[in-house]
């Protein structure tokens, strides 16, 4: 599109000292020198505030204490925490000593938590007090785990408050190519994969947020979890580079959303597409229109409500696209250059951020034709942790194959079409169907199972399970929900359940899931509905 402003690195909106920061350690220390007593973060649940200087001091204090306990550069430190200012302190503590942060989804129970902590070979874990029983139940199966540190009270373990090392900047050399974090992302044909992101993956991707004209006067509000890159890189580190503030809530709350935005003076906020649907579906409130926000930064804004959302809430929608494996985003330019329904173009093309849309042979398709998005950039993951085979499948000749089908128009704008891999995308969580199927198959009354996504206006997609019971056995949907509640995170428990006598099978004995998905499309009634039949299911079965 003629005349639209370039997304080159040369036009970034950054103070020079921050522009030079290529590691997270350099960023937090430079920001403390620049901003000192200025507020960096606010915790909306309590009103607690933390300045740039306090963050740097506390991160040094925790980092030096970890080194005193024996944590070395390159060691993995698992963070099994909920959103809090302490979570931010721990992220930057790891960064300052060169330890590799391993965030653990706080909804994970024994099965998932054991895999992430065990596969990463984390030697240290910092865990919420109420999540400690989960760690204790699996610690004997985690041979690399040497230290348990509790955020809260504990008579048996060291607590986070007791990590009181020197407040001087740790004397550890960290380069931009050193790993910063291992972020686990759901697989579709195996266990979750740990994407290893370098310091440069973090800093370059965070700098991209300043291209949206986010600056020192801005306050970014988010209730997205810090165990994902959105809140951790774009909100937390992005606002650090910009010199603004981040207002963090423990978890997304639609009922408190506009009140928070108004009370804390948020000028921007981060959402997932499903959250936009939820906010738009709520009745009007006194805070929603008369609010200070200018931008909503979002991935997957539903096209049908895009303009209506802008009009109702008085904000500009800024659409973007990224992946855990390739966090440097594509961004849709602001008005008047944006295109509704597009996630835009690659940022920093002058640094080698390239995109292609290719067919199954790797050949570029014509503009407007559907193909797989592949990308190449300096922020690309270093690989999957301890998984050379899947790294080689994903990164070929330097190009990262996204697994997403897209189209590209004549102006180079990209449009999401569908996910290539068979996963359920529910409220921003990518849930592999095989994970759910494996748990259901372990039920003694189940012969076979197939899990598919079904469209949902609020969540994007919901989970439906087709279950074939063993011959002569009766089973109720409630039994499946109760069985899964103690084994997986609540969002992996199917909402819809349908029992079948048989499945359509391929000649090799695999269920034709694509046929089930096609037959399900267009149905208004997806069968037994967990939320309708047992609305208090989470409380009744203890699902968390």
C-alpha cells in the first residue's frame, strides 16, 4: 500500500540507551538508570506498585541469593507462579544471572507440570504456596530438582522472602545469543515442546512494540498470564523498553476490566480474540466509553466485531501475529493504513525478518492463494529443548514453518485462514487433541476416543470428545469430567461429550477426525454440554 510508514528498525521509538540493550539483563539495568524512581509496574489486585529502580534492586537481590544457593549461568529455574509483581522480579532475577527461566502454566496439574519441570531438567523451582503439594507429589520423579523455593509461608523450604542477597548488579556476563527462557508449547504428535528463546529473541521482539507509537506516557494493562510470551515479552519487557508502565492483574476479569482501565489510567491493553468477544457481549458499563485507553493490542480480533469494538469502546484495534517459536511479530499498521481482518506485515525487514506463503513442497504460492506461513528472523528460537528431530521438522534451511495457513494480498498484508495442525485453540490456549484423548483412553470404561474443536463465540473454540465405550459397559459424561478433573488443567476438560457405537476408520485403523469435524460444522447442538448440565462442575469436581 503506497505511503504507509515502514516498520524498519531505523524508525523505532526508543531512547538510545534502550536501543543498545540486546540482552534482558542490559535492558533492566539501563531502564533503572534512566527511570529510577518512576513507576514500572502496578498490581491491579492490590494496588501494589514497583519502580524501575526497585525492580532492578529486587531482581539483583533474588538473583544473587540464587547464586549463593548454587544456581549457575545456564541452569534452568522453573517458575510455577501466578501473575504478581514477584513473578516479574523472578523473571528478571533469572535474566540478570544468566539462568534459563522455565515458566510453568499455573493451571497444570501433576502430569503436565512433571513433564515441563522434568524435561527442562530444572534444578530449582519457585512455586506458589498453594501449588506446593503438586510439586511435592512429583519431586521424587524429578532427579534434577535440587531446590524448592516457596512464594508464601513454609517451615520446610526456603521462601522467596528469604532470598535476600546483595542488591548490586550480579557480575555475570550474558550475551544476546545466550538462552533466556524455555517456553513450552503444546504439541500435536507428542509431548509439549520447549522452545528455547535467546535474550535477543526477547529484546528484539519487545522493541517491536514501540513501533505502535507506545512510549513513556503509556500504561499497558494486561490480565494475560506471564507464563506466555504475550504478557512476558510484549507487555512487561515492551513497556520497559518504551519507558512506560505495566498494570498487571492476576487473571483476566471481564467484570473488572473497564474499571481497572479507568482507575489505573491504562492507555493500552492486551487481549486475545476470545476476550474481545466476552467484553463486547457484556452490557454497557459506566467506565467502558469514558476511558483513557487509545489502543487494544490483540491477536485474532474477530473481523465481524472489529469496527464495532472500536466504535463502542473508543479505542483503535492494533492486530498482530507471533508464535512462541518466532516471537518477532507481524503487525497491522495503525489507521489509515490498516486492513480489517489482516495481521499485517513483518516488522524489522531491514534486520532480516522475512515471510513467505508456500505450498506443501515449499514453493511460494501466488498472492491471494492459501499456503503455509514460513518465517525467518534474528529472533527465531534456538530450537526445541533436547529435541533435534522436531527442531529439524520445524526449521528448514533457516525458515521456521508455522503450521498456520494464511493468504497474502498484493500489498503484502497477511490474513490468517486456519491452523494446519489439529489443535483446539480455546481462549488463547493451544490444546493438543492427543493430550485429551490419552487421558480419556486411560479410563477403564473407554474403548476409543476422538477429540475435535468446535467453534464457540466466546472462547474461539471449545473441546468436543466423541467416546466409544467398551462393549457392554455404560458410562455417563459426568464420569469423564470427574475423571479428568484430577489429572489435567480445567481448560483441557471437554465441554461437549457424545457417545458413539463406532468410528469412521481409515484402512490403517486411524479415526477419520476430519470427517467428524466436517459433520459437526453447522450443528447448533453439539450434544451433552458440561456447562449446561453441571454448571458448578469446577467446584463439584475440584477442577483447577
